[in-house]
């Protein structure tokens, strides 16, 4: 009988226990416990972004495959892997639904708390990849008009459908950032939200950063709030994490500890995508129940009776049932130094498909379906 390969797996990855054992010998390690000694003899690593895979970890190892259950992969030294014949895979798009949910829920809360009608407002989506594209598909449910800025895509696909940065800054009531953090190339994003960009915002927009902290440093944002260049900020990704700006956390309408993409569904997708990639690279059959979503936790109240809410608020109230970032915001404002512990203790919400909405008005059915709910 052929010996099973050995996989070393980050124990913080959810929904994999019992599945990996079907195809491999498994060693579970805490994220900080990965070392040349603890991965000795491993054929593959299943990790998340805390584990840095570079020469210091991999030199002299038997690792043939690295799979990260995250969309990002800057914790993997891809050049070293290429030079040493190590295959690697990430999980692109696994957290996109969670980030989209976070943005839509934050906007719903903002509009309700501030008494603002989102219908007819313009949202500038900066970066139209997995997350920005997913947001584009759903923002019509809140009555928002999109403007898209993505110069790499415009270069590849043509300018039709995309706006200039100048137009986005001139016309947007809301700006939401969904770009990778890059420092080189034709369109670097590190520090792109600087004082000149913020001064060019003509409609005092709400600004949302749910991509990378280095894209929108704290000092320019604080200056923009002081000067009135922008109205408010919603911040999930922070410069200098986990040592974040306490002043910005206190002044942000929503301030959360980099958890926008953390839904149970997204974690499930990322873990499954990573394990499937390892199975493919090592020539293993996938576990029988790999894509069975019945393992996901059910919401406490999965059935929502919409008539319990005022008619004009029902779509936004339904959206907030999936994810309401205001409680986490209160915790981070009070204790910005607890960024890491709040992140570790965050309870993953379910996405809209886990909820069934009862008694919707005829006019709301399309919007609720667009948001991903089950409607009866």
C-alpha cells in the first residue's frame, strides 16, 4: 500500500479536520510554530498569511507544495519557490463575498444612522477585481450608481466602462478601495490615497478602505477629516497593523480589525480551495465531502420576517442581519491596542445565502435576490 504524503497544516484553518486525514498524514501546528524543524519531512504545507514561506523556513525541506487559504500570497517567496521546484497556490476570490458583504452592511448602517438616502448616490469603486467586481454586481440593490476606476484593466480591455480618476474624485459621494498593495509597476498603490488625491474629492465623500492599510495611510486621512475634504471614513485595513492610529479609530464611523473578508463561508471556501490545490499537486483524490457546506454553522435566526421593519428600511435591515460591524467598532474604538485579540476573537458571520427572508414586498424581491438572500 502506497504511503500517504505528509501535510503540515495551520491549526487555525477551519473546516478541514477529518477531511485531510482521508488523503494524508497530518500534523497540525499553530501559525507561529512553523519552523524548519516542525515541517521536516513534510510534502505539503497548508497555511494562512501569518506563516512566512521563504528560504529561512524551506531551505533543506522536502516540501513540494504550498497552498495558502488566502487570496493574498505576499507571505510566500514565489521566487524562491520557483528556483527550488516548489509549487504554490493561493485561493483567489475566496474572501470576496465577505468583503462585499462588509461594505454593503457598513453602507446600510451608515445610511440608517445618518438618515442618508443612498438611492441615486454615486459610488466610486477603485479596483474592480474579485471584490470590486462583486460589489459592482450588488450595489444596485441599494440604489447606488457606480463609477469604475481600474487602469490595469482599462489597459487590457479598453477604456469603455471605466472612468478616469479625476472623474471618480469629482463625482463620487462614496469612495471604496479594492486594490492590491503594490510598490512597483505602472500603477503602484502604496500610499495612493494621499493629500492631493483627497483634496481633489469635490463631494466630500465617505471613504471606505477594506483592501490594504498601506493604500490609505492614516495621516492623510486625518488631515482630510480635519479639513473637510472627506465626510467620514470606514476603515477595516490599517497602516501599521496591529499598531494602529487610535485617533483614526476613534474618528472613523466604522473601525474594525481587518476582518472584512472573514465570513464562515469565505473561510470555508479558502480552506477547501487550498486542500483541493494540494490534492491536485500531489495526485490525490479529493476527500468525498470536501465541498459539503452543511458543515458551516447555521445563523442563530436564519429566517427573517421583513414586516418587522419599516417598509423603506427593509432591504438595508436585511443586509445588516448578515453582518453589523458597529459592535466590533465600539470595541476597537475603546481598545485600539487590542487589535490582534479582537481579530482573533472575531466570530465569523454567515453570508446572505444562509438567510431566508419572509414576506418581502414585491418591489424588494429583486434587490434582496441581488444581495444573495433566499426569498420566499
